[in-house]
C-alpha cells in the first residue's frame, strides 16, 4: 500500500514522506481512467465506454497518473497521519510530488504544544490600596472648581474673571473664520482661549464694551493655511462675572449632593477614589499575572497559526479603517504609502504576542478546569439585558445555546472565569478554592440531596 | 498506389476495439484502393499476415443543425476491415 517516513521539522511541523507501491497506483489509475472516460468525450466512444488503453492514449499516461495520485492522497493521507501518530493543526500541504515512483512529501502543521511550566507557584503581591490625603484634597479642589460661584460685577474684567461675549468675530485677510454669539470665556492666561494674547486683550473690558484688536497666529497653528497670518477680532462683552471658589464646608457638601456634612462628602469621595483605584489595580495586577504566566510558559506552534492571527488582525484593521475613517482599505494603504505585505509584517509581533497569550490562557483554563454551562451563559445575557434597561426579557425563553450571541457571551464568561482563577492563583488562594469545590462535590449540600431525591 | 496513401488512418471506436479481439482491424482507406492494395499496405506497414480484407463504401452524410454552418456535409469514404492470421496482433494499434 504505502511506505511512510516521518520527520519533525523545526517550526513545529512534520514532513511526511509517503511512497505508494506501484501495484496500488496501477489499480488507482484504472479507476481514474474509468472516471475520466465518463467525464470526457472521446471520439468513437459513448461516455464511459472507452477502455483503459484508449483513455491512456488520448489523455496521456501522466494525466491519468496525476488523477490517480490525487485520489490516492485523499485515501491515504488520514491513514498516514494515524500511522505517524501526528495530531495535525490544519490540512497538510503537498510540498513535493513525484509521479514515478509516486512519492508525496507533505508538510503538516502540528497542534500547538503548550507547557505552562511551574505555573502552580505563580505568586504576585497585589499592590496595597489606600487613598492618600493629597488625592482626597485634589478631588475636593476639583469639586470646588466645578462649583464656582459666579457674581455679576460692573467693574472692568480682570484675570480670573469669566466674561460672556455677545459677539465674537475673527477675520483673516478679510475672510470671516470665527463668528459666534454668547461665548463664555474664563480669563486664564495658562489655559488660554483660541490663541495666546486673546485673554490679555479682553482684560479691562466692561459689560457692554466693544473692542477691536489684532493678533498674529503662531507658526504651529492647527490650520496650516492660517499659520503666521494676522487675525482681526471684534469682541463685544455682555457681562463680566467674578468667580469665587466655594468654601470647603458643609454647604459645599449639600450643593454637590445629598450630603449632610463635609465629612460625609469626604467619605463618599474616598470610597469612590478607592473603587476607581481598585478597578485599575486589579486590571494592572491581572495584566502582570498574565505576563508572568506567559513568561514562564513554553509554546510551540506552526507558522500557519501566526499567519491566521495576522489575517484576523488585518481584517479588524480593515473594518476599523472603513468604519472610522470612512475610507476604502486600498485608499488607506496608498495614503500611508504602504503595501499590504508591509502591514502584515508590522502586525507580526503583535499577532505572535496575542496568539501566545491566547494559547497559554486557554491551556491554563483547561488545566484549572474552567467550564461554563449554558445556564451560566443565559444568566450572563439576562444580566446584560437588565443592565441595558431592557424590561421585556421574554426573548430569553427562546434562548439558543448555539447562537452567535450565546457563543460570544460564553467566550466572555470563560475569559472572566479564567482571569478570576488566575487572580486566585496569584494571591495564593487557588488551592483553597479548589479544596472547597472538592468538598462540595464529596458532600452534597442539603438542597442537592433533596433535589436528587426528587 | 503508395502503401502510405492507401491507409488513411486506423479507426478507433467501441466496435473496432471489440473486433480487435478477433484479429480484425479497421481502417479508413483511400476511396480508390482495392482489397489487394489494402492487404499489401497493411502487411507492409505493420509487418503482419492478412487472411481477408472486407471493404465497404461509407456514404456521404449531411448533418443539419442551427448555427453558423447549418448544413455540414461529411464526404463519402471507404472503410476496410482486415482480418489477420489467428494469433497475430498489431502492437502499434493496441494503445
């Protein structure tokens, strides 16, 4: 039938050399010839009636052999894989084919191999979390700023005041570039309005006053056409307000929200800051853990997986270009002065990183036994819908565990659970958690006993 | 007549393939060729011994169909069925 040689190549691929005996080929050629006789019109014969010799003579021996080779490959490839004890990741590719004697050289990408290493002892100290007095003070300061008290004054405007402009008009070389009404401007030289110098020019104006002045736009102005040009402003002040920071007292607390005292406000702020920092710290913590896990793991995968990941990234990039910039991909490439091959090359490191991470996390998930049931998926979808404020949850009755939404959600739940486990591991609590699960399995709770009885 | 003028081409059809088993080979031959000429031509070209030659004139046929050439005329030709001494074969025509 066939002789097989297996060679493991460098890039996690196998090279199968499959030599097929002449006898088998001859048989296959006769079959192929019959098939070809049915397919092709051979003058002098009805379809399918031409004998082997005639087919070989009209089509050529090589063609018949080729045809036979194809069917033989289909027939023997799975057997060869089994015999070579290889788990392919994807279809192999025929690298070399000689017809006489019939030898196939097939390059087969192998299933990725993931060795997590000594992940069980992966530990990382979480950063300590606290809200410092400075953070609280700056948050309070921010609140005060946002709750400035505005008092109408009749005096000319000073720095630090806020003015309302009933007319703001700017012309560059006779062309009107700004024309606006009811513009509110805080006179602050640090955080200046439009361009440097504008604020200074407005200082000293009183309510009802109109002023014309001209400024030179800087060379690094956003609009290239206007760089270095003079701009003529016509400004009409309607009202001048003095800004006063509210006092840091119970009154502020009650304006900001329903807080009785300043202390209540401080407590609330402290809690919110802590929440925010906890969220961020958890993210950072998990990212660091994932990095540790990846660093300690050994992954071997065939190059085709990397190509596939690049394909995915490229598709995402294309979609985002078309959606965000409303631009055809080809135009975008031209604009960037790149070819698709270059873009692929640039994406390669990112693709490799993403794939390694995905493979390693996937392996970790199966190692620690992350499973998600359909019920959990359904629950997650219900939560999402409720969060989105959907009242009518009837559509959940016809929940399809195979739908795209369900699969998407399942994916997310799996990731979430995996990361949860990873966090437990990092904190050194995974074993405890597993023990609890174990004991639950061993000793079913009262509810379960009852359920089983029913 | 030259022997290569007498034999135009061998015929390869379902029927002739079957007749080869009985040592009978069919050819399209020159319309003016006679049995003796055909016998000599086959013996000369294929180096075999001929025991009998049957000839027939295949009449012209007209195919009618739609298209660029609605009427196609296939001219008349002469067919010869040559029987060899039992056991002999023409290797060159065995495909």
